[in-house]
């Protein structure tokens, strides 16, 4: 998932086999005759951002071309435009300013190829992309079936891990009385960074990170967590 301008991890997308025939994402789009193009547009434009405020959603067809996107997804993709090679998708007035980042295109292609190789399996692909200004985005892609459309689609979920971790860290700081440095350490920890990565990001030693984490866990434990 690499391009010349965006910083990403060096690992391939994570392949996750799902034994369950129905996933949470499928439940968002009940397979009834009521599902039409207009209905999907309403869902993506209105309801998804209200229900899942920290996540953006994109619907791609079987070739990986964009069909629908939520406002949050478009906002995240516009941020991508500043740092990643992109392919602009001309999809009418609602999507004229929409761009599909190369990272998402490659993940969708991997999902398509995976289905061709293992048609009997249902799986997800996940990847994390680090954009400039330390914005960490988690990408998840999976196949869903809309029976009323008589076709399969790729549902792409985007989550701004940096923003989610920031809000969680602020909430925990208020609840457990963290210091400013503990907030910074805890926020990076919530993003999934290792102690070494946290130390590098904050220009402190690994032992200092461990000391802050010990204090954080102590405060949370004393509060019954």
C-alpha cells in the first residue's frame, strides 16, 4: 500500500477470514427491494455520518469504481489529496470533488483478486495509512451483497484513528487526572503505537514512556478500571 508521497506501513494488507455469513456492515444495508440507488444515496449522505460519526463509508462496484460515499469519507479523501497520488472519479455533481486514493484502490484490487482466488471464503482486508501531520487512517474493505441490485459491492470503511484516540485520551485525562505528557503518551498508545514508536514521536526515551504508562495504568486501576 505504498505511494511516493504518503507514508504507509511496509506490510501488505491484513487478510482476515470471516466464518460468519453476516457481518455488522451488511446489516447497514438490509437486502430488500427497498434498496435503490436513491435509497443508497440517502443512507450515505445522511444516516451513516449521524450513526457513525468517527467513520467514513465508501461503496465500490465489482471493478473497484466508486458508487457512493459519505461526507466523512469525502473529507478524509480530500486530506489524502495533499499527500497521496490519486485518481479523480467523475461521478456527477455530488462526487466531482471526490478522489479515490491509491491506497484504497490497491486494497480494493487485493479484495477483488482474493475473491477470484478463494471464491468460497468471505474475508476482510485491513490496512493503516499514516498521512502527513500524523493523521493515522484505518481502512477496512469487505464484500457485501445487495440482492435488490443483484450484485456484489465492496464496502470500504475509513476511520480516523488519530481523532478517535485524541477524543478518548481527553476523556480519560479528565476522568483519571492525567498530566499533559501522560495525555500525549496515552493518545499515541490508543493509536496502536509501540513504546519505541511513542518515544520517537515525543522525543523521549523508551524508559520514560514506560514510566508514564505505568502511572496511567495505576490511575486507571485505582479508579476501578
